[in-house]
C-alpha cells in the first residue's frame, strides 16, 4: 500500500464509510465530554480526540478505494473503526497533566482495544471480506496506539525518553523501505509478530498503570522495547534473506 495512489472510493463504498464513521462520531461526541469532566482535562481533550478521529476517517477515505474490493465497509472494518475511536480517545490525553485518573483511563481503553483486536479479523474471515486494506487498517491502528502509549508513559514519568523507541520503530522501519527497496517487501504473517504487537500494548499499559511504581515500570518498558527490537531484527533478517 505504500506509495499507492490516493483516490475516493466508489459511491456505494464511500457512502458506507461515511455512514459508519458518522455513527461512531456521534457516539464519540456524546462520550468525550464525560471523559473530559472525569479526567478534568477540559475542552482541549474534546477537540484533540474528535480531531484525531476525523483525521483518521479522512485517511481511510483516501486509501480504501484502491485496496478494498467490496462495495461496503463491512462489519470487520467497522469494529476496527471503533478501535480507532478509542485510540483517538487515548490520543486526546497527550499533553494533559499526568494524573492517576488519566493513567487508569488509558489502561482501561487499551484493554478494550486489545479485546476487540481479534474480533475484526474473525468477522473478516467469517464474512469472506478479507482485504489488503483491512489487514493494513488493523496494523496501523495498533501502531498508532503503541506510539501514543509510549508518549504517555514518558509524560507520566514512568520511563525515560528512550521509551519512544517502542512507538517510532515501526515507522522507522517503513522509512527504511523507502531507501532500501528490499525492506519494503511484504512481510509474512507470524504468530511471533502478532504476539509482540499485543505485548507492546500490554507492556506499555502495565508501565503506565498508576499501580506500578517507577522502579518496576521502567524495566517493564525496557523489556517491551527489547522484545520489539528483537522482533524487527528477525523480520529484517528474513527480508534480507528473501532478497538474496
């Protein structure tokens, strides 16, 4: 999908995306003021959360036409879009003064996101609507959440700035593919890769949790980063071998 053209999808698919996005946006508009009040984060949180979700929807409209061969958005992608709305809710916490409530809320949202992570794939297989777009959509949602969590772990003083490595490593990998074509080749789907992605979300969530003191959160975050670095090293070695 990297380097592929941006174009609006055909009318039926476009209408399906807009309809699903609008329904989720309405629900989000109703929930964000409650979250803002409970976390005492104010209207700035509402603007950031809704802005992140709208931006994600625009990206979807620009990409789905070339990579989703079905006339409707589908239940699997709808579940992933709900996950995107939850991720946007966590993104709105960036820059908000650290507090136990914010840390607890972020952890709770991540638990829901992880729980829904397997639902979209199951729905895609069950409905026969598996696509390159759906697989990439799911992966990018996880990658964005990992980046956001790494920022929050640092913001809450639970680990040093090195924890950003968890969030930027995947994007650095993609950037390397622009320079080294062999690194842009498709990766195989492995249980290792999927397990490490979930491990990133859980590890960073544990580090962020208010119940975990810094003397434990920093080593947990370091182990999470080391696991990710190992997984990327395995993938890079495999790609290099495939390229000959």
